[in-house]
C-alpha cells in the first residue's frame, strides 16, 4: 500500500524566513499529489495540487510545490512566510495505478511562524 | 454552495453511550470518508464509501459503523463510546474517478468521559 512521509513534524520560523516542507511517497506509478492546510481550529483546505504537466505547481497564498518523480517527492515551499501561515500542513497522494483512488495522507507538519 | 456539512460541531458523551455523527455533501461526489485526527497521529481513515450501498473499512474501524443509503449522506455511528474515541472527526468527499482533491467538513470535536 502507498505510504506518505512528511519528514518535518514541527517547524518554527520567524516571519520572512523561507519554508520548505518535505513529502515523499512510497512507490511510483501514476499519482495525483496534494498539499492541504489546516488553520488552527479549522478543517483541511486544499493548498495546491499536481495532476500532470509542469512539475512546479503554484498554489494559493504564495505557496508552491515541486514534483520530482525520480525522488518520489512533492516538497512544499514558500519564499517568505507570514505569521498567518501558522497551521498544520498535510501532504496527500492518490495512487491511480493501483486502481484505488483512496487518498493517503501524511502525518502532517505543524508550522509556527513567530512575528 | 454548502459543500460538506458535518453535525454536531461539539459533543460530549459518557462512556457506553452511542451516537451518530452526520455528514452530508451536495456535490454529487461518489467517494466519502471519515477520518479521526489525534495529536501527533495525523489523519487516520476510519471508514469509506465509493458509492451508495458500498462501504469498507479503513485503518481504524473498530468501534464505528457506517452506512451509505444515498449519495449525499454518510453517517458515522459510535456503538458504545470509549474514552479512546475522544478525537476530532472529519468527513471528506471527492470524485472517485480520477483521484481528485478531497473536500472536508468543519469537523466534530468529540469528548468521551
């Protein structure tokens, strides 16, 4: 079964620092990739997604992610974080090659941005 | 656009009580699922459904029942609540074919005392 690893469990940054959150999935084939964000006390919302095409995907609020197929990775980046980016971030993978479209989520990364 | 609606938002149960968490979506999504979210554990899949009349177990199904009589509704039943079921529960839905993004409900914060 597909698995998703998010290497950073807790990240603490100051405002204006750059952010990179790692995400790796366990095996190849055709995949759809997602990053979701959960602001404190709220539900998960889609940040960005990759289905095909340009491996550099731009999402909302200045976030972007790069799909590197050879590394099974989909890392999330933001050049300059803001206090309002404080949230939990989840990477998710839909493994289309297995015939099952049930998404697999990583365990999440908690980001705290100090003003 | 209601999206995914979950009720209630908060609930306190006594050990042994039963209850049903409601989930409804108005996007005609085939796939619906229930997750629980616990600190440090991320999202864990409880049960899911790929269409009316079809349900299956996820990673942590014990103590929970589901049914899917319509496309819109996917209730989660706690049969006999235990303190270990204290958690935040999220319902999600998506189009099954093509593996599209999931839409989440607002969550239910359940405390079992």
